[in-house]
């Protein structure tokens, strides 16, 4: 059983910062890519950032220069540092991990940015 547990969401004013964490636990041999997605009301879930096992990263255009994804392989944890937050960043943020060919999702954490 693999579990992804997110933390770090909350309410912040525009221009502020938050750091999301996602800890992966369970029967894990190796984790390939780890990523963050977000889903705003009445919108589809979209990729925010992804980091490979080798440390390569990719970001959505809307967050480039503001968000940073990182991972601690010893802790099976992925982070998302979000700076200069905007109201349009408001969404539920989901952690995703590719483990031994299967995709796993966290339960989501709400990020709300007030103007």
C-alpha cells in the first residue's frame, strides 16, 4: 500500500509564499518522477511542476520563475516552494508519484491566495 500525504497549504495574501510537502510511504522500491498538479473550481487538473529521479525539472509557463520543485530521496518527499503567489494560483494542489510504473495521488491540499 502506497500513501502520499501532502501538507503546507493554506491562505496567503498575494505576493506571499508557501511551501508544500508530500511524503510518500509504503511498499516502495524506487520512485521515478514526482510532481505537483493543481485543480481550480470547474477546471481540469493541470501540471504545475515535475522532477525526475535524476533531478531534471519542468514547470508550467504560469509558474516559471516563481515556483521551485525539489525532492529528498532519502525521505521520499517532494516539495513545492511557491513565491510571489497570485490569486490565480488558488486551487487544490495534488502530489503525484510514478512508482514502479504506477501513478499515485495524494488527497490534495487547498491553497488560497487573497488579493
